[in-house]
């Protein structure tokens, strides 16, 4: 009986020395695993938050860059529009000057015609002057048409249109053509005046010779 009791006590002691530490060790490992798992989970959540914040910062930065780029483009468009408006005003001033020049040349042509009529009344042969004036009048008509087309080209400039550059180029070319046409008209009138003076000089010389006779 006593031996049996001792055997039970020894068995219990051995069990407590061997099995209990193993179980405790297993529980400790489970606790460590749980702590590491929680730590890793927390770190993953923290990394996710950081990533979302980084994505948000990048998104905000991109939007700011797009806004800044849009503002720059808008400012450039406004600057281009203002430049086009100033150029259009300059063209308008040029057209007024061309029209004024056309009026002056038309006035000269009228005075030449009046002078021709007076010489004709005196019996002066003004055929050459009349032909020169007729040629000048043809050039005057071409000049008037060119000035009108230049004016229309300038009026057609839309400073808000994307094709404003092409429109200004067309207007510039039309102004150049008008200037050349006015120069040709002026030369034609100069030729008519030259012929008119020659006719008058010839008449005076003829009258002088007749008076001497």
C-alpha cells in the first residue's frame, strides 16, 4: 500500500516536471505568436494608412499641377488675345490712312480732269493726257478695291479664334497689296500730269510762235 502511494506521488511529480513546462512553453509560444501577429497586423494597417496618405498627396499635387498648367495656358491665351487686339487696332489705323490717301489721289485725278477740260476749251490737244488719266483711273479702281478688301480682311479678324494668326497674316498681305495698288495709282496720276503739262507747254509755245509771226 505504501509502495503504491509512493509510486503515485512519484508519477505525479514526474508529470508536473515534464508535462507542465511543455504545456506552459506551448502557451508561451501561442502568446508570442499572437503578439507578433497583432504587431504585424498593426504595421500592415499603418502601412496602408501611409500609402493612402501618400496617394492622396500625389493626387493633390497632380491636381495642383494641372490647375497651374491650366492657369498658365489661360494666361497665354489672354496675352495672345490682347496682342491680336492691339495688332487689329494698328491695322485699323493703317486702313484709315490708306483710305485718306485714296481720297487725296481721287482729288488729284479730278483736278487733272478739270485742267484737261479747260485746255480742250482753248483748243489744246490733250489726247495723251486723257489716255494717261484713263490708265490712272483704272489703277485707281484697282486701288479702291484693294483697300476695301484689306479693310474686310481686318474686320474679319476674330481675336478669340484659334486661327487668329492666319487671319492676321491674310490681313497683312491684303494691306501690302493695297499699298502697292495706291503707289501704282499715284504713278499713273504723275504720268497724266506730265502729259498734261507737256500739252500745255506745247500750246503756249505754239501761241508764242504765232504771236511773233
